[in-house]
C-alpha cells in the first residue's frame, strides 16, 4: 500500500529565515522516454467536496488517505508548480486545478500559487490557468481573482433545473441549480471565461436537445464538454453504489475498476449514441464555428488525421496524470488507486515519474490491449476503443476488453461520417468547416 502522507517539511514561499526547500532536482540526463508535454490535474483537496453528487465515485477516494486533512500544503504546491514548469518542453504550460472541489482551499491558496508561477517562470513561457469547479462557492472576490489571472473555469452543470438537480445535490441532499446559476451570472458580470462540463447520465440522457439548447440559449455557452457517466460495479456492490458514493450512514463502497455491471444512474450505450447524434444533427445545421463541442471538434481532428484533443480517442494515452493533495502522482485521474501510484513529487521529480516504465506501459496498454473486434473496426481511427476504464464488456465473439459504450460510439462515429468528410475537405481547401451548414442545407433543398 503506497498511500502514506509524506513527512518531509519544506519552506513555504516567503517564509524567511528557514532552510530553502529541498525539492528533487530535475534529472541531469533527461529521461529518454519523457513526454515533451503532459498534463497534470492537481487535486488540492483530494477527493473532498462540499457537494454530494450521487454519481461522483471520486468521493469514495477519500478512504485512500485515512486521517488526512485533505489540504495541499504549500510545499507540495511549490513542488508541483516548479516541476511542471521544468518538465515541459513546449513554451505553453497549463496549470490545472480540480477536485474534489478546489475552491475549498480558499483564495489565498491560489494567490500563493500565482506567486509561485511568477517565481519559477522562465522567459518565453506562457501559462494557462484552469480550474474545475461546481461553482457553489464562487463570489465577487473569487471572480475578480479568476478574471485578473485569466483563469479558464470549467463549470460542472448537467442542464436545466430538473435535469441538473437529478443527481447534483449537496451534503443534505438539497438541489444546487440556483447556486450554479448564480455562479454563471457572477462570472459573466466579471468577464470570467468559462466552459460547461456536463455529465450525461440516466437523468438527462433522454433529453439531448433540452440540455444543449439550455446551454446554448440560456447560458450562451460557447464551449461545452459532455462526459458519459459509467459507474462500473460488481454485483455485490451494486445496491450500496446505487445509493451514491458520498457520505452515508452505511459503510460506503470504494470505487475501483472492477465489475462488469453498472449503476442505475449510468448511461446505456445506445442512449449515449442517440444523445450525441441528436445534438450533432442540430449543431451541424446551425452552430459549427459558433458553439465549440469538445467531442465533435476532437472527432474532426481524427478525420483530418491530426491528434484528437481528447485522450480517450487517442491511440495511446498516459500523458495526463493526477496529483493528489500530498504529492502522490497517479497514472490518470480515473486511476487514483494504489496500484497506479507512480510516486511522490516531493521525493522524485515529476518528469522521472512521467517517463517511468510503469507510466509508459500504462499509456501503451490503451493500444496494446484492444480486442480484435476493435482492431478490425471501421471507426477505430476515431474511437481507438475509447478509455480503458470503460473496457469491461465482451466482444460478440467472446473476447474480453470491449468498451462498455461501444454500441453508442459505433452509432455516433458512423452517423457523423459524411459531414465530417465534408468538413475535412473544406479544411484541406483552406476553407471554413462552417460552410458545411450551407452545403447540407442546399443538399436538403435539392433532395426535396
Ligand atoms: S485512462 Fe482514459 S482518461 Fe486516463 S489518460 Fe487514458 S484514455 Fe485518458
Ligand atoms: S466503436 Fe467499438 S469496436 Fe469500434 S473501436 Fe470503438 S469500442 Fe472498438
């Protein structure tokens, strides 16, 4: 078990008179397998959150650190910022915070983080600051800070009131929609840039247009991500898991990548495919170039022959890791489990952990463990078996390792093929993919 809190004590930024921090230095010989760029999601409160969203299995990860206060110490924050900047070859560095709920750390924590970026910045480096939040703790002071420092905020929201409140509740089981709407108004007033991160589950999957139009028309959102909820469980865990993963009177289950059934909140594969197709049909008729939907843009990259922006659709992965509050680095945010712990950044430099055999094998396994059914699939170039965390189904010929969402993805990638080909051709001619809307309309008129 490799989940202890580290006990080294380093100097906080600005604390005079003590010894300088003894952080691991970057290796003298740069590791051969070091990725030139990678992404770290730092979780300063670990899995701790002020809400109790029923599908959020991350809440159960609290039990990995018994007795912890779940507050990232400044020494760990300094190691994160310093090592991330030292490790990236590109001139662009993204400093990302998520949770749990990162705003629980308070504003001063993030002010200190900005001071550290300033301290370790090098000439020619540009920074992007991102934070994923449920929005409920945002106020004027937060928004001023986020605006001043050009943060891109990812706001978790599942649609209009009745769909959002289906599962996104607080610790007293109270709805949260009004608080999140308040956050959107505050951010707009202060000019904070935000994206919508919408999880798709049994509560909203049957209402794709209601969800999409709410974001587009009522929130005027221009950047939207959809994430399917797939809570994988064993038969023994199902009843407890159906009650949620947060604080409960009964002993709550720990979420791990085990089992081949799903909770009642999870999307069904065909529903997921229909959800995407319905929104795509609306988007491709009127919103291309106006509303950015991450999954459609990522798919277009695959059709064009570029690297998709979403790791789940890339051939291999392993370049997006999760940093726990105590400095433990894990292979992926979805694999915060003891066997996927790479080490602790206060003991070993991040770039060494990233280039370790363990992490490189983790990333290559996405490609190397694909079942034959996927290897021979006509939409493999766009899907690549999606994320390994969802590969707990069986192919029609009985091979394990098929993605649970396969039927939905097959349906989706086949459905969008023609418009994607048109957009690809437009891009190759250096024209705007938005022209697809006019072309499809003309075709429809001629067809009539
Ligand atoms: S395991 Fe899934 S989410 Fe994690 S990096 Fe790989 S593809 Fe991405
Ligand atoms: S659509 Fe299904 S068979 Fe094809 S690559 Fe994706 S998961 Fe595999």
